[in-house]
């Protein structure tokens, strides 16, 4: 099993902003961990969204496989 050595949570108010941030982290050797979380909330006539993606770094040399 691959060893996670670092973890962070990326958030954005727009899906395309989250996409750009995730791509930047991937280029820095981070990997998405799990799926995207979306929280929608609002007050009266105001509506907000928050998109989040967990990112991890694995120990160097660990092979990560997904099924």
C-alpha cells in the first residue's frame, strides 16, 4: 500500500477554478484523493457553491494503482 506523506484540501467557488487548481497541483506531483465535494447553500435570494478536492502526495517510489 502506498504511503501518503502530505494532504491538502483545495476549494473554489467555481468548478472551473477548482479544475485549474487541481491541474496545478498534479503538475507538482500531488494526486487527487477521492471525488469532488460540492456544498451549495444560500440565504434569501443569494446562492453560493463551494467545490472541494482532497489532494495527497505519496512517498517517493510508492506505486499507486486504482481499480
